[in-house]
């Protein structure tokens, strides 16, 4: 199972390729491969903040996007020199022209991808205006605008269904932290409404079974992925999310592959921090050497020496946050005033 964001981005790339093939009116494997390289770079740049040919730290903007496309074009032209003796002169010349042509066409299609639609009836006027103002695209699709719109409408309807999917069985519950409104600890909870009190209690009992640990976290990851994806596409601010890594999906010093695959999307990693119980971390330390930002979640109610425990956690040097899940009120002052340059203390708001 792939992360939902990755699935969406692959769909986006494939649809952009369809737009490009339609506009360029050539559907060869070579053309598709060139478009794929340009559009994969766009996803890396725009959504993941990953740049391939720009030196130093870069932010996404139209200028840097053009520079990246140019850099990728130059790399493709250099790589294609190796094929000069393997194909005819005519094909070699044609394919080099394709690489050049598709750079500018791709740039236009990517600008089209930035447009936000308020509904399917909003597609025609906005795309038509864009085409009329964009020379690089207009010369390819003039006289075929309606067919081009049809491709865009198909994409919009598919994305709309995905982004507006509603699950009637499970919901994500957020717990906020004191003085940190931009952060939330997330849990998956059942939300079956049409059950008697008795049956709801039975559902809750089954839901707590350890055997459901991995399926629950997989479901939670996908729901959080959908939320991050929607906020990204709508250009809304994304909080920092914490998801607890329970011992049920860590085995022999490794996070299980099914879960790890869901965690691997760069956009997801930018906004999600894995929270792990300190004992789980100590028992499965090697599982958390995965380049992820980590938080330690710890119940201090039954800890006699909270100072030593906190110091031990901080000295691990791997935790960016310490989430205090519970504590004795007499110890509150310590947690509230705690300061550490490497690890931030978080207390849940009272429910």
C-alpha cells in the first residue's frame, strides 16, 4: 500500500503527461518519458521542496521552476548523446528537438496546474483565459480547446471524489497542546453513530485489541495524508502533526515495511513527527534511525525521579519534543518551565 499523497502525485503526473501528449500531438514512448522527467521534477520542487539542479537552498517560484526545467533539459541532452550511434540521424535530431520543445510546453502546463477551480463550471472560463494569455500553450491547442478542457474536467472530477471522500466509520481526533495552537497529537477513533450504548461499548472493546494496532495506524496515516494533501492544494497552513508509533508495528529493530512505506512520502514527512514511548524506543532503538523527526511521549504519573527521567530522554539526542501524556500536579511547574535547546516540552491542554 502506498501513501495517499504519493498515489495522488503519480496520478497528477500521469494526467499532466496526457495534457502534454494531447498538446504536442505525439504519443511516443520517448515523448512520454521526457514529459515524465519534467513533471516529476515539478512535483519534487512544488510539493516536496526538493530541487535537483539549483545549488544551495531554494524555494519554489516561477523563476526557480524555469531554472530547474532548464537544468533537467540540459541533463537529458547530455545523457542522450550516448544514443547518437544507436539511432538514425533523423531520429536523433528529432528527439533532441523534442527535449527542447517540451521544456517550454511543460512550463506552461505546470502554470496551468497552479489554477484553483471553484467547481467544474469554473474550469472553462479560467482555462480559456489562461490559454489566450499563454503563447507557448496556445499555439499547440488552438482550435482544439474543447477537447483539452475535457481532459482537465476528467482530472478535476477524479480529484474531487478523492479529496472529498468521507469515512463513516473512523475519524481523526486531535489533542492540542498548551501554548502551541500550530501542533496537534492525532488519534484514530471509531465513529459509528447508529449503535446502541451496549454495542458501542463492544466496538470500543474490540477497537482496543492490540491486533488492530497496525491497521489502525495505517488508516490514521492515510487520513492524515489526505488532510495534508487537501491543505497543500488549497494553499492552507499545515500544522505539525504527531502520530504515535506503538510497539505493535515495530519488530526486530525495524518498523514494519507496510507502515514504513506509508511514512516515506516527503510531503508527509515534512509535517508529521513520530511519537514513541520511551520504553519502546529503548527496546527497539534501531527502528528509529530512519531520518524522521521524533518525539518522546511519556507518562510521568508513576515516575519518582522526573528530573532524571527527563534528563535521560534529552541525552538520547534524537527527540525534538517530549510530550508529557500525564503528570502529577505537584510536578507541573517543572514541566512548564523546562528549557532545553535540543528538546521542547509539550503539555496537553485540559480536556
